[in-house]
C-alpha cells in the first residue's frame, strides 16, 4: 500500500508511550497522582474530560489510514465507546464516551495498528494535516506526503517544542488547489516547482482561525526541501522565544507575526535559520528518499476502462458531485460524504467505519483519507468499480451526493459535547441540511461551503465558510451570528459578520434568504462566493434584515 | 423561570467520566437525586476529589420546583441530560419532553 509503514523505532516509541500512560492511569486510579498532576499527562495522550465523559482524540497523520487501521477505529467504537466515532476538522477521530480505565487498552489496540493519540492536545505541534487528495489528484504539482511524514517524525516528542506558548498546527499541500485550508494554519506549506522544474517549499506563517482570524503571509517563497526541518526549527524557535505566554488569547504565532510584522519575523527566522544550518539537523537525503519510497504509486490498472456507465441517474448524480479526477487513466477519487440530510456532520457508526475500511481494501489499494471537511476519501479507485462502490455505500446510508454543496456542512461538536462551547452547532447543521435536503435544490445552488462553530475557538471553521455561523451565549441563551464571504481555498478570505444574531430557527431562515439573493442575482458561472464578492454585503443584509 | 433558587454540586466520575450530582451522602448520575449545598460545598468537593469519587467538582445554580431540579444554564441542562442530538444516548432516551427541558 502507498503509505508510510512504522519501522522498529516508530513502534518502540508508541509501545513505550502505551506502557508509560498505563502506569500513569494506574497511579491516578490508586491515588498517587492527583487530578492536577494527571491532567497534563492525559491531555498529552489525547484524553480530554468533556461535557458528558472522557473524550479520546486519536491522531491520523495527514489524514491517511490503511484498511486495518480504519477497521480498528470501528472496533474501538464498538468495544469501548457507544458504537460511533466523530471525524474532526483536523483529519482526526474522536470518541465521546471513553472510560478512563479503558484508555490503556485502547491505546494498546491503536499501537497494534501503528496509531496513537500523542500530541492531539497541549501546547505542542499537533498532527500535521494535508491535502486529502495527495498522491492522487490530477492537478498535483508534487506529492506533499513525504514532507508531511518527515514533519511527523520531526515534531513527535520534539523536546524543544513540547511547551510552546500555545498549540501549533501545520498543514501541507502539493497543488495550487488548496484543499487543506493551508493559509489558515500556524504554518502552511505548499510544495511547488520553480521555472527550472526544481521542487521547493513555499512557506506561510501566522495564519489561524479562533477569536483572531488571520491569513498567513508568505515568509519564504522557495525553500529547498532538504532544508525544511532547519527552516521550521527556526520558525518555531523564534515563536518559542517571543510568543506571548502572559495572555493565552494572544499566544498563537499569528499574533507574533502580526505584531512585529512579516518582514521582521522573516528577518529573525532567516537569522536563526543561518545558525541552525550549521548544526546539521537535516536528515540525510537518503532518509527523505526512503520515506518517498513508501509513497510510490500503487500498481494502477491503466488499461482499465476510462468511461463510466451513467445509466443509473442517482449514481450519475453522485459521480458528478463526489468523484474527482485522478492522475492515472481509468481511475478516480471518491469522496464519501458523512453528511446525510438531518445527520450529524462527521459522525460514522462502527459498521460504517468498517464498511469504508473494507471498500478501501477491496477497491482503493487499501488506503483511505479523512478530510478536514469531515468526509472520507477512497483515493485510488478504478472507474470500472465506481458503481459497485456506490451501491455498497448507498446500502449503508453513505451515498450522499452533496460534496461541497450546502448540505456538506462542517460543524464542530458544539454544546452537545464540548465543554468549551457556548452554543450547539449540530442541531443548526441538521436543520439547514433538512431545509435544503432536495438534491435538485442543492444542485441549483451549487458550490456553497457552510461552516458552523459553537464558540469563538472556531473548530467548525466558520471564518472560512462561504456562509459561516458562530454560536454565542447571549445571557444564557444560544444565539447565532451569520458571516458571509469566507473561503479556505486558494482564494482564502475571512467572512464578515452581517449583523445582529439569530435564534436557532432564525439562523436557518437567514441562510435561506442569503441563498435566495444569490439565486436572484448571480451571473453565469458564479458560485455563491463569487456573487457575494461582486455585490458586497448590502443586498444580502437587506434581504436578511429588511 | 419560577421556583426556588438553589445551589447544587456537580462533577464527573473519575472512572467513567459520567456527569454526577452530589446527593448529600454520595453521587448520582441523575440530577433528580441532587441535594442543595450550602457553604460546605467547597469542603465537600475537596474531600470527594481527594477520595477519587469525583473529578473537577463545582457548584452551579439551579431552580427547584414541583417538576424537580433544573440547572439555570443551558450547558448544565445538557450535561444533566446528555447530547440533545443523540437522545438515545441520553438519560431520558424515551422521553419526548426531554428536548423541551433543555430549551
């Protein structure tokens, strides 16, 4: 399969962590560790205490899984949770009903398939995210996964960056189509080629969402790939030195870059970089080549039929919406939407998880991806197999033909699960997806990315939604603000709040009015976002509040 | 909101993470079993945490009336019930009025 395989060092590290955490849990249960002492230890292992129970966040490196790993995620949902898991906007999975005493066994099960929950919390470098079509997309310049894997190895247990001022998130892409919200990360990396055809890295620093959303500026136009570790070491070191630790709301790197300016930040990084280069921190070129070897193309059947029988209209609708061009003839990329009308975005039952694992094993060279939009990708599918796959998805309630349409909503867990939330996100998503459930209506509206967060921390990416919704607490009552004009793609922009907030039902009506303005005023070929950018907020505001 | 304003003590069970409510002589998963606390709440919380019976105990405001106890804030009402989007997993899985209790 075309993905990284643990070597003995990786496995030994993960196994050692399981043993260490098992001991820590035992000491907590025996009373030799207080909660104050234990809390940072459990968080380092992805174990939160949420609204109703412990929540375990499992890392999925750059969103990539093999079928055995996916199968294990389904089994864990059944064995230790309540029969389902929640795929997150950081390409991870969360379980909502974990018992403390079960966590050592869960981590051991994860380790048996080369997985863990390390660094899924805390002020450290979190799981690196990536383009979920990496290594498959027809528009790819270069595969970002080898660099993502190198980042994983570099950042895991990096002692210097274990207590940063705040958490730190890196995203990497390999095409001009940004499918990873790259510029809204602490560091965003785009693999590019220069005029001479050489591969390099374009590095953005200082983006993010949360209460102070910012789009990352370019800090390095072209970095030789073999200097990536030294350069990121310099970026982190400057942040670790000057990032604010006195105010958690101003502690992210975006605040530092903004306050001292991109030019000054760049100057300091370059100075540090020049010093770090003398230390010889880079892995030898042979190591990067070794890693690249894991991501070699699988044996594509390039003689396979390059046409699709579209005689079944429901299947054809799904193909049009959820299937993307693959770089290999006769193949396609399938995105399975976890967004049924009225459903919970990102949730999948244990049976559905195992079915997806089986489909990957049988039809996609044993590989799956989790997207930041809370969907699942089968990256390497023969076009000749699409109909069989669709039939199996349909039977399992997974053939939702709504990718990138208004029903494909990103929503954080919100106040139904999250102890940080101020308002519920999921019921709003459910009402909107039900209001727009008609496939024809969704198709008529076309691409419309709607994102909902239940608090200012913006796990639901509301700043980046063509339509964004932010839930707030207004004197103990849930209230929802409407934002328009955000985007997370190559045309990244931040949405702006349109006006006063709404009740749960009111925000659904407001969304419908906004879409009606678009339908009434759009010009040929315009998406909702294009029309909004051309017209500005005024006609939308008038329709919504008039 | 009518009824008597009271303070009650809540936290999470150390082993299971379940939401629990102080009953006066122990902990219950059901808010209906909760007992009002007074100035001794902090002492109870510290003692119970030291005994590993509960994690992160804190006092909340609630209303007490003929219908029972109802937390003042929606977050605590959701804690007391369970996720409103999965009532099958809540403490009142067969109660059609459960959602109305949250609002």
